[in-house]
C-alpha cells in the first residue's frame, strides 16, 4: 500500500441502483461507521445507448470530507457495494480524479520506476 492511500481528501461519491429506494439506509451506515457525510437523494436517468432505452434510478450523492482512499474503500465503498449490490459508482476528488470508483481504488499495475 502506498503512502498516497492515506492522504486525505474531500470526496464526492455518487451511487444509484434500481434496488435503492431511498438514501436512509446509506445514511444509517455512514452514521454507524462514524463517517461525517452530507447525503443528498436524487433521481438518475440511466440509458442503454445500444437499445436507446432509458430508466430512472434512485441515487444518493455523498459528500465525505477529509477521508483517505484506504478508508473510502474499506469503510464506505466495500460495505455499501456489498449491501446494495452496486456495480460501480462515480467518485470525484477535486483536481485529482473524476470517474469510476473501481478505477480510482484499483492498485496500479505499474511495478515501479523505469530502470
């Protein structure tokens, strides 16, 4: 694990699922875990570009201040993903990363500095 895994950032995490009906259970998880979070419920439009079919999903935007990548993975993403069967989520770390949380949390394939 690199030192950058423990740097702390303000993170915006957006999740949605057809199985998620409200954000109350996510709020309860964050409270139980002792992680300060602002949670806003929204409705997300999801579209399949191949079939041109769109549907609505309940979404939750979590604003989590001062959290490390390690804590984001082990205290937030892993438990929420397991509980709500999320396949992915969008994560935004201002000025550092914006995209799929799986790519953000993934260990680098790079073996080290070039010789």
